[in-house]
C-alpha cells in the first residue's frame, strides 16, 4: 500500500475512547503499545496522523480511478 499510509504497530482494544472521529472508527480503539495510552490522549495525535489521513485519501483516489 505504501509508506504514505504506514503507521507503527498498535493495539486494538475492546473499550473505546470517549472521543470519536467520523470516518475513522478504529481510532477510538487504538492504543499505543509501549505506554498503554489511547492515541487520542497524546497532545500531538491529530497533527501527527493528519499526514497518514492524507496518505489514505491519495491511496483511495489512486485505486478508485
């Protein structure tokens, strides 16, 4: 799929975070392996992962055309 949509390994947990983001349902279940914290609890989460979001958009644009 490409490095533009790659991320570090993470855990998917059963209990969702209280925050939700439309179009990204698994984000509320994603937990950082080393710290055990939800990614939503990191201050720079949305800044860091906006690049990956852009990568997903480009990926789908390429594959759907």
